[in-house]
């Protein structure tokens, strides 16, 4: 699963699925402006998206557009469960922090203590390194490719790689990308390992720990860590990819094909959660009210990573699918990007996987939260929330 952050916004016609919001005239005006941002988001019979905008404690917009799957034409709604992809990472980080809270784990615990068979290149990797992407672990998709070049096809959408297989690939590797703490690289491998740590330290499957430790206390009744053959997904959205009906006519209406699963869709800690607007509104409230951790206990997640020499990290210089800004500074805590927006404190994360694009942006000082969940891959989930923020926040210089 790759997490891509720069996508292209295409223009489509909109169908409004729900419309009920008691608001003041000022709120109604803001709502109308926000609606206009999504006014070309999805056709009635096309895959679409769901949007939540909370501001100053109230819901300005909670709307769903398009369909959750093409064959039955079931409409998306605030109860539709979308695959969160890397949006999941903030939940994995919270699970680790809860184990720290319980005294079962420490941020400076080393990987070799938890997994004694881990090779020498990773013996000094700490839980903190995994959380803030300074571990230097190899990319497990690169290791999959290397394995299949040597042995032939192994994984597919029907035979997906599992977390324990990722760990074995990492244990068979001889070197990491860099020594722990000396550089920064966005790492799905690190968050798969964190999910395994949650399971090992807690003594229960990752899915059960999240249900008991996060979803239930936060009131998230319909969110699931999906594992095929073990559980199901209520009100499930299927992922879709857009293609042009005619490659010779740029004006052709877009068409979509179902593209819901890949060979890496079964890994958990890096992207295995399905959730919906209703539950994610409760997640946002739990963060705002410190339901799961006190403000002091949550603070480490909101401190940007520093390298071992005290310097600020940068994105890798070489561009790839996970690289938002090659060579530029990066601000990342535990499961959250932390770069401000127009002078406003911000914590955010996006997700991108086969058939889905998701994003959450929280401006805690301004009490603004924007969540977009899409079951199509052509929407610009990077710029859409920025446009909402531009309407609601006054730029600070």
C-alpha cells in the first residue's frame, strides 16, 4: 500500500444525498460556501465521497455524494464505511500510546527486545523511531518485489501479504535505509511492525485491542480493523479507479472500474481500518476532549521529530509514490503530520490505497476539523480541505 499525497482534482457533477442542518444565518452562509467546493464532486451513479466539516463545536457540513458501489447503486451516506488507508496510522499510534500509558511499553524500547530474532541492522530501532518514521526500515513492498523476482509470483489480491510475512521479510533483510534516527523516510513497514507490537505486548489481536481500547471508549460503534474471513464491514464502500471511455476524446465522460483490493490490502497497522463520518466525528471529539489520553499524555504525539543530531528532518531527496515534497523539511509526530497552515496549528494525515483517497485535517486551536473519505482515486484530497480552511480561517502572518 502506497500513500500518495499529491493527486489531481477532476470536475464532475454533484448529487446531494443528505441535507439536514439546523444553523444560524451565518452558519448557513458558510455551509453554502463549503458546499460549493464540492459542487462538482460526483455524479449520481458514480463512486463518490463523504465530507464532514466541524467548526467551533458544531457540524457545518455532513454530506455524502455518489454511490458506495456501482452494481447495486447504493448511495454513500455518513454511515458508509470507507477504507481509511494511511489515515489508520493515527489509530495505531494511539494504540501504542495507550500501552505506554498502561506501563506495558516505553517509547525508547528497542525493536530487538520485542522481536529477538530481528537482525543487527534494526537492533537499535526504538518504538519512537517507528512512530515518527526515523527507523530506516526497508520498504516492505520493495522486499516483496525482490522476493518475487527471485521466486516468481507469490502475492496477489487473492493471496495478500499478511503482517507476519512482512515481519519475516524485514528479518531476512540485511540492511536498512539508514541508521535509526539519522534520517527520515515515510514508512509503511514501521507501522505494520507497530501493529504487530500492539498485538504482542497486549496479548490480543490488533483488531481486538483497537476495538476495546479505542473504538468502544470513543463510541465508534461501526469502525473495524478488517480481516477477510474473520470479520465483515457494515455499509461497505468499494474502491474504484477512473478511466476515460475513449482515449481519443478528452471530453468523454469518466468511467470507473472496481479496484478494491491489492496484494498489500491485508496489512493492518499501516492502513487496515474501515470507518465512516459518524464514527470519525466521535474520534475527533475524543481527541478534543482527551477521552483516551490526557493532554499531557497526548503531547508526545504532537512534537515534531528531531534527528539524533538535533536537526530537523527532511523528505528523502529521491521522489517516489510516498514522497510529498522531495528534499523539503517535514514535520511529523506520532501518526500525524504537524506542519501549520497559514499560521494555524494543524495536525493531519491523508490516506491513499487502491480505490480510495482519505484525509483528516484538524486545527485544534481553531476547533476546525475537515474529513474527506472517497471511494475513487481521482479526487484531490490534498487541496480540497485547504480550500475549506481558506473559507473559515483568517490567515495569520
